[in-house]
C-alpha cells in the first residue's frame, strides 16, 4: 500500500535532491561544458563567503519573518471572527479561497499592473496623492520589499485562517462553556484554553508557511524580478539566476542545497519549540 507513496517521494523529492548534490560538487557551466570538473565543496564555500548571497539571505529572512508573522496573526484574527457558525461566516470562508486559487505568478503580474505608476489603477492614484514614490511602490528600493510582503500576506493569509478555523471548530465546546460559566473572560479563555489547545494547528501553519515563504520565487519574479537593484532578490531568485541566467549549474545547485538544509533546520527548531510549549501546557 505504501509503494506508490515511496515511489512518488523517490522520484519527485529524493532524486532531485541527490541530483542537485551531485551537480553542486562540480564546476558546471553550460556555456563551457569542456571545463566541467570536480571541485568538492568549493561551490559551498564560495556561496557562504559571497556578499551577494549573504545579502539575499538577509532579504529572505526579513521576508520570511514578516510574512509568516503577519499571516499567522491575521489568520488567527480571521479564524476567531469566523468561528461562529452562521450563513455570513460560511460565505466569507468560501470567498477567502479566491486568493489561494490564483497561482502566485499571476498574482505577481496582477499587482505589478495594479501598482504601476503610469497605468495601474492603484499605483496611479497613490502617486497622484503623493502616497507612493514617483516610480511606484515596486519601483523604489525603500518600498519594494514591504510591498511584496503585503502581496504575499494578501494571498496566503486565507490559507492560515482556514487551517486555524478548522482547529477552532475541533475544540471541545464543553471545556469552553465550563470556563465561561466559571467567569473566565474572553482574553483568559483565549490565552489559557484556546491557544494551548490550538498548538497542533499553529504548528502546521508555521511549518507550512516558513518552508513555503523561505523558497518563494514565482510571485517576486513576476512582480519585480528581484529588483529594483537587489532589494527583493530572494535566495531562490539568486539560485535560479546562477543556474539559468549565468548557466552556472554547480553554483546554483549548491545554493539550493544550502536552502534545503536551512529549511530543514528551521522546521526542526519549530517542532522542538512547539513540543516544549505543548509539554509545558500539558503539565500545567
């Protein structure tokens, strides 16, 4: 029964990773195939010492932290607002699926058009009212990253909200009713009962969004291409540029493998922290 799943993981996950590791220990430039040679860990050391990679890592960490924090907080607020079972909330929950169903590259193109200072419906009026720089929100190095964070939050907050809403609806109502009868206020119920019991859902949202946001490519590529300058040049964009624009497959593969390791480490840390919180609340 597990054979199809094992085959799927082996073909679509394990093989590409092993292939990438194999590429990463060679100097491989598609424009100069006669210069291919084994160089060991040189690509990794070059990546770790490259100022451009460190800058992309800093941009990626800021982007990831801001997006995940905002999506988790706003998602929890939306889930609490939609917790009551009524017709309005059911319709609102369905409408929240709309941003998720649009592919990220299309979202990037849509917001690139909307925020264009010349013909964009939003960008034109923001510039006319002096609420955005003349080159537009996506054309200024000081506002481009914050704008891309807002775009990502717009698209993926509904996913966090729906996951957390499912967690809220699975909570036993008798415990909440008993707390209300005992005089516990809304804040006390949220902090002492709801959030501790929501840890599995919070854990799921954190892991899903951290691993997804850290490797963001398509939405930023479509909206800014990593610019202006390198203000939105995320790590995944850097890896793709190295491999497909500069044809340095070995170096691009090394960056991708380092990103995979970083994602695994962050996911492991989240698991350890949430397990510790779960044990603390269980003991109390």
